[in-house]
C-alpha cells in the first residue's frame, strides 16, 4: 500500500469570484452581529458586520480614487491595528493586490521588497519602518481612516484563478520569496473549517496573534467572517498575561495560537478556567505531546494541530471530528491529495519515511513565486509540490512529522532561512565565517543561534545591536558563540546538523 491520500475533491470556486466578497458574504444578513471585537485592557471595541463591510468597501473606493487600479500592487506597512485587515480586504475588494508584511521588518528589508514588486503605493503607518520612495506614493493611516466613510466600491469580480494577494516567506536560497495566491485560496480554506477548526457561525474565535500576522489574518479573521462567526483579537499592547482573562471574559469558544503561546500560558497560569472554550487550534511549529497533554489537564479541552506553509496554508490537521493519534500531525483534510514521496517522486510504501507533498492542482496552492518561474518550478516534481519536510503515513492516513528536509528554522511560527541571517551577520567586520541554525535550549524550546569564527570573540550586545539594525526581531539570533572552526561534512560543506548535535552534547 502506498503513502497516498486521495479522498474526494472540493467543488471549484464559483465564477465570477472575489475573495473579499466571499469573506463578507454574510454581512447583509448579519448586519448587527459583532464581526470583530478588539479586546483592550480597559474595554473592547466592537465592529459589526455592517460596519466592517462599509469600512472595507469605502477603503476600496478610496484606493481607487487615489489613482490605483485593479491589478496594481500595494505594499502594506501597517501596525497591529484594525486598519490592517480593513486595508487588506479593501484592496482585494477593489481588485488591487495587497502585500501584507510584518511590522518588525527593517527599512532595508522592506527596500528589497519594494525593488522586487514595484508597488503602485505603500500603505503606511509613519511609526513602522519603511524606506523613502520618492517615486512611489505613501498612503498614510490618516488617509486610510478617512476612506472608511466613502461610498462602497463595487466588488471587482472575475476569474477565481487570478492573482489576489502576495505574502512573503523565507526561502531556502536565503532571499525572502514573494508567494502569489489566487482569489480562490479563500474558497479552498473551506476544507479547513471541518478538517481543523470545527468552525460554525455561532463561534467566537479568539486569535492570540497580531492583526498584521498572516496566521491571524487567515485563521483569526478571514475564516471566521466567511462563516458568519465573531473574531476576537487582543488590542495592541495588551499584556500576554491577560490572555486567559480575555478568553473567559469574552466567552471564546475556540482559541488559536502558536505552540509557544500555549507553553507560556501554562507556565504562567497553571490553573486556567475557561468554561466556554470547546478547543484550541495551533500551527506554525511542531506541537509537543507535553504541551498538548498539559493543556488538556489544565483546561479539559483539546488542542488540534495543523501543518501547512505559506505556499498552501494548512492541509494536514487534527480536528474535533478526527483527533490526532499521539505523536502525529493529524491526517490530510478531505478534498486534499497528499503523498509521502521518495527521491524519484513516487509515493513510498506505508510507514516509510519520505518528503511530504501535496498535489500541484490543489486549489489552495500558490500560483507561484513572483517573477521567479525557475524557483517556482524547482518546488515541483511531476504532479506534486514538495514541502521540504519529511514524514511517514500510517494505513489510516495519519501523518507523523520526521523533521525538515532542509535547514529552515522556525521562530515563533515564522519560517526563517539560515542563509538570510548568515548573509546579514557576515557583513559584521569582526566575523570571518558564520553559520546559523536553531538549537534546543530546554525541552520544547528552540532559539536561533549564530556560530561564528573570527580573530576574537565579539561582544554579544554588539552583535545583537548589529542584527537588530538589519533584521526583523524574529530573525535575530538569541545566542552567539565564537568557534575556532565551523563543522563540515565529508564533502567539505557546512554541517548545521553537527552544530545542533554538538550544542546539544555540550554541558
């Protein structure tokens, strides 16, 4: 028996189609229902479905009046505020292509994106780092706020396969890649509603992340709204320790967060009483069995893990209707075609390790990397998209994670290429050679570490300041170690695996 899951296919997205129109399809019927509650320390800000749709479509009108047109790209440099999802959906409603970015990126990192994309405008919070672009207009948050009151734009309907939005992800080459997604990507996410969330209209889904994180955008906002549920998001500046109280006070029925959030909540709040919570969702990094078990003990609710990536969101998951077996990720969602492949691109026998792959025809799969056809095709083998991660499939199709097929790191849910971090640190005058990897500093806790050679050990604070000047916080190493030489494999190539193993063996 082969390691191949092929159980049904989803209905294609209707034509014509617009992602924002799909997300807000319930707005008229549920006009007075809370679509979004922004939970602050001193109170909450509530947006009804009617208010949200008016703000989104008004913003679409404003962007068109600013001279943008359908098909233009806008780079989003906005902070952790409600302006982020409003501007994101407003652009999509008008047929404009938004590129959401992390507010932690530095101006030099954003400058590379500007050069890649040549956007028609930059949506800009003046407090967020951004390069000066004399030839590209900046539309400020004040201007965006004013747009909300404009008459509603007409939804730009069209082919569901056309480009809808772009997100950036770290690439194995060391350069962040612009991942292009079609409008139909939101339609494909319906496979996650039962395959992971157990999501229904009466739910109140709280996401622990910031507005400007793609995990929050999709799981915390777009998906709940597309079924008519209520999204709950902590306001900017809300202390982490307030999360259990917010979950209880706002009667959250589903909670979504990266595994590290659950670990910290359990550490800081050993007694968590959440009577309305049905279950939790987690993704972004591997969930440990210890965290899963400790959360169940503390709350009497289960955690359901999902596996995916920027190129295809999540497609393997556990769910209330199909809980994961111990030490597995879950199983492919109904409608997906997933396999474990050998080096020739053929499904391996059940129980044998190989590369996790998903059909290149999956409706949620990216259109490709922006202006990079060779990089795009390099990720495919025949009819399969290769994830770069390894796993095994059991006879009942549950998949166990077996580690990375490359050296990609995970930092709080963000995938980070070691090559990108190494390229920055190699410019430090005191560093001759450098290797970056993630290391385990205690059970279930990994950090990014930089190992370097040079005439002498450098001051860690100096290295940290250098990294902070050139890289987003989540990419910056948390540990620096001077070495006489860096380990290599028999072919003379750098061995990051040896670095990880030697670090683990060190006292």
